[in-house]
C-alpha cells in the first residue's frame, strides 16, 4: 500500500512539474509572439483604413465608379473604386491613354482586361491626360489592390471645376453604400442569383453570373456613357446623387 502511495505521489509530482514547465513555456511563447500579433493587428487596421471604400474620405467618386483625388497643381489622380473592383474578377492587363490626350466625360480612356474579358474605363470628367501609372502596366493586379498610391490609372488636368460637384467624404460613403445595395439587388432581381449568405455578393464574376449576366452588370455600373447612371432610391442615399 505504501509503495502504491509513493508511486502516486511520484506521478503527481511529475505531472505538476510537467504542468509547471508547460505553463512557463506558454508564458514565454505568448511573450515572444505578442509583438508579432500586435504588428499583424496594426497592419490589418491600416489596410482597413486604406481599403477602396475609405478613399471617399479624401477623394471624390464618379457614377462610373472611378475615384478622383486632387494632386498638387490641381490635377486629379483617377482609379477604380470599391464597386468596380468587386465587379472585375481580376486584372491581367491594363491599357492606358497617352499623355496629352484631351478627353470628355464619358469617353473611353482606359481598358482593364481580365483574361478574355475587357472593361472600358470612361473618363469621369472633361480634361487632359497629364500622366499615367506605368506600374499598373507591369503589374495589372495593382488596380484591384487597397492602395490608392499604387493602383491609380492616370492623372487628368480638369477642364473646369465641375468635378467638385461629385460626392466626397460622407456623401461619397453614402453613395458607395447605396451602390453596394444596388449591386446586390441587381444581381438578385434582374439575374435571379441570390447571395449565398443572404448578404452582398462579394465578387459577381463571369463564372458566377455567366457571360451575359456579367456583361449586364458591367453595362449598368461601369460602362456608363457621358456620366449617365441609374439614380439610387432617395431613402438609401443621404445627400445629392452624383448624377
């Protein structure tokens, strides 16, 4: 009996020592990994602040889902907003305008290719092209990234000040929110395809919608002639619509 008790005591001491060692190891591991977790959290927070939807804080948004950000000298940097990036399944090639090209609102000014699919990007305003982003020619995937510093398409010198009427700040956020809802309704109501989780469709790509359905989405949201667009319901849009 005494031997059994001694064995149990020995096992208990061993288990306690093992648990203590494991606890020390866990504490050390957490201490060492804490900076990495903090860095990852900070990086995610920064990315959320820099995501396309957040561009409206510093940029104007146009009905064809391009954003315009004022640069030094009064020229405007132009890129694709959150809705355009949702609709594009990928970006495999980018065709950009020539410097010095004079364009009018609604003129085709760039092309983003996704494999065999091509989407024309129309100028959101009247003006003259003064610079293009050569980086997106080399790496087209940048146009779908969260950074406005790398994924912009071209810079345009506006012909007049009418671009200031495009929504910015809270009005731009309201417009993008209404357009997210309109995109979900368009896909569900007109194409008969509901979001699997009952929420917004993340990426209405050709493989999901079919060729004809995807062309309808592109036509309704991106390939807008002369700035025309379908107005969103007033209940969903705070402030004047960009049309």
